[in-house]
């Protein structure tokens, strides 16, 4: 069962020529615009509770600037995500980094930002590996240039906007024009950054979040390989393009965790078999048989959405938790700092994790989330996962349809069936 919002995006690509309408140079801003339309289709607010401490921000800004100019002798680019830099067994590691393929100290190392306090605590990793936090270094310039550019560019998007409004997705010309202008601005920033840089190969986390970088790299003839970091396949907007257009800034290859995800990606019918390779996941080998708390526990991995529904679920669970003498551990998404606050000894909200998320799932007696990729970690470790039924059009419906015994919808904790 394909959700309506995914069908709408498919229609825009097939019937409204969306990929070409947002063309720029030899690429297109459609990937970014598709992300925006997708987020608006939920008609909910995604939490973005990031704190900005200027002293720490400028520390990473100037460190990134220094690292940018001291890394030009390296020919392999890695574009990661700050959320992947964590402490494991007393050492700081990047769990998204392909350790079996590359050495951190021998790459041109880009990453997106994470929670600033966490980044600052892990600053030695950024120093030692000469990491460039590109979202700190370039985003402000991109946004400034985009505000100027949007007065000089105009996208021909009237038919697309009319169609979306008929589907109850409210988007304006100014919205799309600004996203297009940001793509153009970022394109030129990375064009300049990579102009004097010889890059032979690039490994990227989340290609759909880094489309401007990929656009420039592909224009230079660089082979771009995406490394899986979460859900992908027919229901993910970043992998289900319905037109195989040469201007789409997508990777040449995708490395996935296992055969299950290879089949999921093939079902989307954009990538072919020879474009997909398997690279086992670091976190699955890193987990250990150990007890994390003084009681058994259920773990809930948050996503920065459905705040009211989650709080209600947690409050309603207290009596059950006390009766069964088990904890409910809530792991907030990086974007939802301080979003959930409940004062009860049986509910523990872990703002700062001391282990990998996968370790919390592995050591738990059960796992709950909404549409997180953590559901698949739970299925991997425990052969089932629980989905809080709070989001209309949840893509997890697709997986439940094919594996109802592994993907189980619940509204209340008493519906869970687990081994204590």
C-alpha cells in the first residue's frame, strides 16, 4: 500500500515534469523541493529544538575553515553526519564511516552538524580527523546568497502548486523559489570549494540531504557512492524517483547493509542491481551482551514528532511499568532536546546516551518508535518491533502489510507482547 503523499510525488515527477522544471545547469533542485513537499504533506510540525551557543559555534566555524585549507592533499571525500560521531568503548568513532574501506585521517572529511553541546564534548575527534562541519561553514552564506538570488530567479511552478493545493498540501511560489535559490547558491559555494581540489571518489551519507555537493561532484566526473544510514526503498523519497533523468544529483552506487535492503532498493526501480553493493553495518558488530540498567526495560526511540501522543503514551504506561517493575527508556531524536519531560522513576529520558542506540535496542526486552529506521534494528535483534499508531500515512504500514508479525501497531503499552 503506497501512502498518498508518495503517490503525489510520483505524479509530480511523471505528469508535471518536476525534475526538469527545477533544472539548473546540468542538475536539478528537485531533490530539495521533493524533501520540502514531503515534509509539508504530513501537516505536522517536526521539532527543531537545537540550542545555538555562539562561542561553540564559532569554535567549529574556524576549526572547519582551518581544516578546509589543510586537507587539500586528500583525494577521497567523505560526507557524513554529525549524529554518527559517538563514544564507543572509551573511544570516539564515526559509526557511519566505512572503516573497512577508508582511514579517517586520509580523507577530505565533511560532516553535517549535530547537537552543539555534544559536538563540543567530542571536539577532539573533529580536530584529530580534520573534520569540516559544512553546515556551519557554508549554510549562513548559502542562506544569505539565496535571499538575494530569489529576486533574480523564478521557477515555473504554478501547475505544481495548484495540484498540491488540490491535494491539501499548502505550498507557495515563494516557498519553492527560495528552495531553488538555496540550491543555486549552495551549488556555487561547493563549485568554488571543489574547484582547486582533485577528488577521485566520494562516499556520502544521505544523498538526498547533500544534493548540491553531489551535483558539483558529478559535473566533475567524480564517482559518488552513498552509504546507507536508515530506511531506503520504494517508500523513501530519496530513492524512488520515477524518471531516470541524467540531471538528478543522485549517487552512482549505493552500499546497503544486507540483501533485504538491496531488494527494497531494487523494488523502487531507480537503481539497478549493478549499482548496489553490500557493506555490513558497523553497529551490528559493535553491540555486546550486557545489562544497561538495574531493571529490564522497553526502549522508545523518538523522532521529533507526535509530542502530545508520545507524552500521553508514556503517562498511560506508568501503572503498567510500576506493576511489572520495568523501565521505559526514551531516547530523543537529536532535534527534540527537552521536548518530552516526565517526572517518574520508571520513565527515563536519556538526553545523552552512554552507548550506541543499537546497544539500547539490543539489550531491551522490546522496542517502540513511529517510523524510525530503528524499527529494522529491532527486527534484526529481536525479530519484531512495535509502532506507535499516531501518524497518518506512516510508511511503516507498507512493512506491516508484508510482515504483520514483525511490525506491530499499538496504541497502548498493554498491547505489547514480549518476553520479560
